[in-house]
C-alpha cells in the first residue's frame, strides 16, 4: 500500500510536470482501482495531492518567469466561479453520458493542439490567425517578444474562457489541466512551456478552494495517503519538468495530444464496453 501510493503519486506528478495537466484524471482512477479508496474520498485526496504537487512545480517556474501571473489569476478566479455551476449541471446529466461527453471534449482538444503543433505560423508565444500569417486580429494579441497585450477586450475573453474551463472542470470532476493548457495556447497564444507553468499555478489555487470545500462538507480525507501520494508526486514532477525542458514546443504539444487521446479511449472503453 505504501509503495503503491508513492508510485501512483509519481505517475501523477510526472504527468503534471510534463504537460501541466492530467494529474486529476490519473489520480482518481489510481486511487479507486489501485488503492481501493472510496470514490468520494479519492476526489479529496486527488485535489490535495495534485494541488501540493503542482505547487512544487510552480515555484521554480515562477522564478524562471514561466508563469503569466495576470493570465493565471484571471483563469483561476473565473474558474473557481464556474466550477460550482458545472458541478450542479453534472447532477442533471446521466453519469455515462457525462463520461462520453468528456471523452469527446478530449478528442477535440487533442485535434486542436496537434494541428497547431504541425502548422506553426509564428514563433511560439505569438497569436496566429486561423487563416493567414501576421499578428492576431482577435481579442488577444501579443507583441513580437511574446508579451500579452491585456486589453479590456482580451481580459473579457480570458475571463469567459476561464469560466467555461471552470464549468467543464466542475462538470466532469477533473482538475482542469487538460483544458487549461490548450485553452491558454489557443485563446491567448501562450507558448506551450509557459502554458504548462501557468496551468500549474491555476491548479494550485483551484485545488486549495476544492480541498477547503471538501473538508467543509464533512468529507473524509486520509492525510497519510495524501502525503505518500504527494511525496511520489514531487519526484515525478521533478523528472517531468526535466523531460519537458528537453522537448521543443511542437513536440511537447504532440505528446500532450497523444496523452489526451489515450485517456479519452480509456474513458470510452470503461464507460461503453465494460
């Protein structure tokens, strides 16, 4: 049990360090099917361990300037407002349908990320248009050095996307990293490595809110399992960060896309076939 908790935590941490997301998606199934943790408690352990592991990965990225604080704060605040809405909507939709919808969303995200990796138009961090080269003419634009021009119109777009991301996170019961990273790349034109760092920053804030709500509702939380999971997560995060730095942006985007597709196939298999 002790060794498995650390090993599973390592898997979650590696996913977070490499792609900035995926921890929550992997954590809950590993806890439920690998450690026989009750599903409700698994959600709390996942939130706490993923948030702690994400914090471990966020600090060095903050020091290296790989986190866009303004964009991350907009996403985090908006996401925390949207998550309760998604949680309520999830009670109105059958569980199997929710999982199939989630898998469909993941396929769309993977396709968009793969497409952008295969057809780069401008240097990483500069928004391209959908049909022609040149600076982005949409709400969010970036300077040649990749700095975001946070106009009121761009801020409104990011808040809206953050709300939608929060709704999706609450709707599908995941941390949101698999949605946050592509949303940052697609809608703000952020470089993939910065999107990973900013996503980890957002996950930390959302996880704090989630754990507080979990405990306030009287749910159980095994701190022993959480700490073991977190120890493994720290090691995985460290290794994932090293691997991510050695991969070029397009390669990392393609890796991210493949991981999303594999998880989507697993979800469909467990929902439809089993």
